[in-house]
């Protein structure tokens, strides 16, 4: 299965991608590919930052072999994001070839143009304070503050017509959300009861 994880919140996206990769790697061969360099990158989460000379774009440019590209670990292996984002413009063909050559049951891509590959399970992470107009990805979850109640946004959540996984708050355990994505299960947002609505108005 190929998973594509997108979000404008770089830290949340990378954190979820790593959580998903680590959980899947417990039972099946898994690799995590990063396509965007951020303040925090996947190699930082694995305690291996600052030690790599080559990245995914070097492979696309034909400078290195696949074995030189993959960082191997006991758990999920990974491929680092381009060290210089403007040195190459990857195409859908580049990614299709890479994905076809990777001998993994699970391939997780951290940040990718939605249209570059067709066969995938895609997730968008959105923030409760800046909900988008629409969502291209087939799954999404919401980053909310400690007091966030998704029932107050029930109509907005349902208007996307996508599968809603739930809410993540500060220091949330992301494994349950990751497993819901793997199972392809969405969550139904319950309604707020009449008396509870009245109570909320006076908070």
C-alpha cells in the first residue's frame, strides 16, 4: 500500500508519517520517503540528522543507485528529502519508477503533489483554526487545541465528503489515527445534544 501524507503544518505531517511508518514496520516491510525539507525532518526523528550526502533528487538525476538512496534501519527504512529543493523538478514518471523498484509492502510518502501518482491512500492533516475550503485527499484528521470539540464543526466536517479519522490534540498518541487510516475507517461525528448546546452557550 502507498500512503501519501499532506499538510501545511510541517511538524504535524512529519510526526504522523513517522508514527505510521513505525507502527506498520512492526508487522511488514515499510519505507518512509520524504519529499519536502522542513525545520524537522524524518532523519531528525530517527536521530540520524546531518550525516547524509545524497537525497531522493540525486537518485532521480541518476547520480546514485537505489541501494545508496535507502537508509536502512531495524524498523522502517527511509529516504531523505532533497537537501536543495530547487536542483530538480521531479515528475510523475520519476516517482512511478521509484515506487515500482522499491521492494516494500508499505510505502509512505511525506508530502507529495496529489496528482503525481494515481494508486494511493491519501491523508490531509488540517488545523481547526484554519479549515480549508475543500480537501482533495480521501482521508483527513483535525489538529485541535485542548478544548476543541469536533461536534461543533460537524456540518463542516461532513461537507468535505471525505473520510474523517478524528482529532489530534497536543501530545496525542497518533497510533490510533494511523491504524484507522490503514483500515480505511472513518469516524462519524456525533450531534451535540439540546441541553449540552445550552450549557455550551454559557461557558
